[in-house]
């Protein structure tokens, strides 16, 4: 019997490379995919794992080529963005080929679209689709779930991302440009999602020491605004990102720096859960270096579990924390070196 194949779309981008290297290190056989055959071959040579790595060229408008990938692979990890442009063709191919789907999107509208348009098709195809399984989005979703386990009456959950040293790749820069220009923001207040213009502003979020209170962008338009309310019982959800993240030199002109320089990011992702009057709240956080690797490790952990038949019990489109028990999943990522966790004390957690 041959091992299940895991496909990576956008394999030769920065995120795709990290995912490929980590999957190989974890013993998986790979199908590297994307639109540039020479870049795919160069990556396969570089990975130097004869017999374990195949390539398949598939531009996004080549439906037949995309379907060949999703027919052959058990899981596809979609790493080519902006996902507002690349998401639909790969998601549709996953359904057509009966292939589980994971992506690295940060974009809230893309993630909402997958929940709205792909829920029934994914269930019909007996697959799991987990969008936004990365650093931004996935980590907030998991932490919000882990921190609020056992709490049933929350007024507000705030997720604060503190990031320094972020040097944007081409894909991240294109994505950021789209998000900056976006006027239709998805927000969650008074128990419901709203879509409309929200003037970007600043607020102050109290990160745990040694960071302390920092000026943050509010709202930060990341896809955990779509996913957290699916499983956390809060009336309001807010996302924040440190304003200083985009004020550092070289954030936007670092497309050509090497992978080692790009790895020099520091991050803290903190969750504050505020209880309804008279009920408890909670807080917790994850702190680490190299947000790119943290995101890649998260998607790889999910892909490996699904390929091994250890995926979510449910099919359909799921958030990361709906797909996997958040506490144990985060602890596994901590053991892999993705970050260090501080979670509320308490009995063993199911979420
Ligand atoms: N949520 C998070 O925390 C998180 C973390 C990491 C990455 N991301 C997202 O993941 C995406 C990739 O990031 P990255 O850092 O890996 O960027 P990157 O290094 O610039 O790589 C982008 C990849 O996407 C491919 N691509 C872009 N447009 C394409 C299209 N129309 N058709 C086929 N392939 C296309 C590129 O191929 P070509 O070279 O052929 O254009 C390349 O392989 C971005 O959207 C980024 O925002 C999110």
C-alpha cells in the first residue's frame, strides 16, 4: 500500500516551501503543485528526496490539471495567495476530487465565502475543508477556544496580535494591499456578524508583560472574526494588531530577503475573554519567533493528522478549533517548537 499523498499548491512560495520541508521531515510523500513548472522542478531538486516528491503543473484556469492533483492526493494544503484570487479554483477542485482542503488565508471574505458556498458540497464529497489554518486566523481561533473552554457567558473576546520583524513576501504584500483597500469589513457585535464600512482606528490592547499596553489597529481584518463566533459563546469579538508592525523599516520592501532574515519575527498572540457581569473571564497567550514557521507547522500538523485518518469526526467546512480540540492541538504545536503557551489553569480540556 502506498502512503497517502499530500499536495501543496503554491509549493515554491515561502509558505509552501516551509510546509513542504516540514511534511517531508514528518515522513510524508508530497505532490508539489503550482503554475510554474521550472520553479516546481527546482524545488523538487532542492528537497532531494527521490521517490517521495512529485510535481504537477496546474495554472488556476486549468481545471483538469487541478482535478488530477485532488484525485491523487488525500489532502491539499493551499499556500498560494492572495486567496481572494486563488481560493475558489483550488477549493472547487478539492470538492471535485474528494480531497481534504487546508489553506493559509488571512482574508475574512474568502473564509466567509468558503463557509457560505462550500459547506454542502464539502459534506457531499465527504471531505473536511479548513480555511485560515495559519498564524493569523488559525492561531487566534485556537487560542480563543482554548482560553474560553468551560465559560458560557462572555461579553467580549479580544484577540491581540503583537508582531515585530515581519517582512512581507510578495504574496503577503499583495494580500495586505487588498486588506488595506477593503471598505467592507466583517465585524461581530451584539451576537451577529455585520458587513460594512468601519473606519480603521487605533485602540490600546494590554498584552501580557514584557509587552504591556500597546497601540493597535482596530479592527484588524483577519479571518478569525469569521470563525471564532462559530464556537465561542461571546456577544462581541474584536481583533487587534500592533500598529508598530507596519511602521518598521523594510516591512514592505523585503520581498528579496532570505529565509533566515524573514524568520526573525517575534510574536505574541493574546486572548482576553471578558465575562458577562458577575461571571468569570479568562486570558491566555502564545509567544514565539518566526510567525511563518508557526503557521506552517499548524497546517502541517492538521494535514498529517487528516492523512493518517486522525482528522475531524465531522466533514464540511470547519474552523481550526472546530476541526481539532484546541488545547491538545496547541500543546502539540508547542512541543514542535512553534511557540510557548500560557493557558488558564484548570481541569484537562476537551476543546
Ligand atoms: N494567515 C497567515 O498567517 C499567513 C501566513 C503565511 C502566508 N499567508 C498567506 O499565504 C499566501 C502566500 O504567502 P507566501 O508568503 O508564501 O507568498 P510568496 O512567497 O510570495 O508565494 C506566493 C505563492 O503563490 C503563488 N501564486 C500567487 N498567485 C498565483 C496565481 N494566480 N496562480 C498560481 N499561483 C499563484 C506564487 O506563484 P508564482 O511565483 O508563480 O506567482 C507563489 O508560489 C499569501 O496570501 C499570504 O497572505 C498567510
